[in-house]
C-alpha cells in the first residue's frame, strides 16, 4: 500500500479528501466530485463504493451525500470528552441566564472546535454549528485558549494557520496579537469585537484542569447593540468567570 511523503497512507488520505468534499458539496455526482478533488473518476468511484458499503456515504440517483454514521461517531467522540460532560449543563445555564448564545470550545490540531452551544430566548442565530472549526485568533473563545498555551505551541499554531483577516477587525499582526494575549492573561477574559462576524461581540474565559493547563473555553456572544458598556466589559465577564470556576471544580471530580 502506497505511503505519502509525510508517512501516511495515500489511499486513506484520498478517502478523507473525498469524504470532506462530499460534505462540503452536499449532494454531488462522481464527475463533479472528481474535478473538485483532482482525481480520476474511476478512483473516486472506487472510494465512494467502499464508503457506501461501510455506511459512510449514501448514493441516490447518481449523487452522494454523507451518511448518518458520521453523526453516531461524532456524538460518541463528543460524549467521551470529559470537558463536554462537565461543562454542558453549566453552559446551558449560562445561556438561560444571559438570554444569549453560550458556547464551549476546545483546541484540536491548532483550530478551535465548537463542541457545545446553547441559546437563550434572545440568542442570535449565527453561521457556526457543533463540530465547526474556526481560526483561534479571530474569536474570544480561541484567543483565550491561545493566551494560555505554551509559547512554542502558540507559535507553532500561528506559523501553521497564519493570522488571516476574517473581518476588517480581525487581528492579523503577530505583535498586536501577542500584546492582546498578554492582557487576556492578566484578566483571564478575552473579548471579540466583530473579529469573526460583523455585528457580533463575545466574551470568553478559559477553563483549566487541575494542573492549570488550559483545556477549553466558554463564552457568551450577542449582537453589538446588547453587548455594550459595563455589562459587556464587567458584568458579563464576572458571570462567565464564575461559571468557568464551577466547571474547573467539577472536572477534577469526574
């Protein structure tokens, strides 16, 4: 079996490229899919047949979509995450108390992954869902994780993923980001001022394990017109820090 230059299995790499493309393109035919992943139609077809037999894609009328087996695996993966088990009820309470959108994020492979979200009665509807990955530097959730990572790990992430502009307010300068991360460490609070989505602000706090290692972050996000003044800068951060502290205490006794 062929291996690629990084030591992985080439066939496996191709399979996951195809899986991700099927997910991205939704219902897609072999010809379009082959063009998208830049592989021969015959190769793509063989991979699809294997994936379909295993239950990971569904083919109907010559078009393919992801199978619900991924949902089963995703739910199991999330359910086995200790932080999710402990933080979920506390994040739900935070959403109910603030009437806004409360979230829980972890870092994986240098990106931020949303593993839980819940919205209060006034919560904004935004473009990210459970399992979505976002750059760490453009969200309060991500920045507060970056702030507490070891310097070498933080530099590795920035070198790998860059500091791309998502909105006109995204921090794209490494020195500016470094200064802001130092400020975040002082307060244990990060702010997102329309840095990923125009019109959205958020506040986030880190969650640590029993050894002071950052293992995730929690946040509250809402429209700019509600995220203002002392509520945004003082009252909301105090609430979020309190919830983070409860999660940290509980996770030590899981």
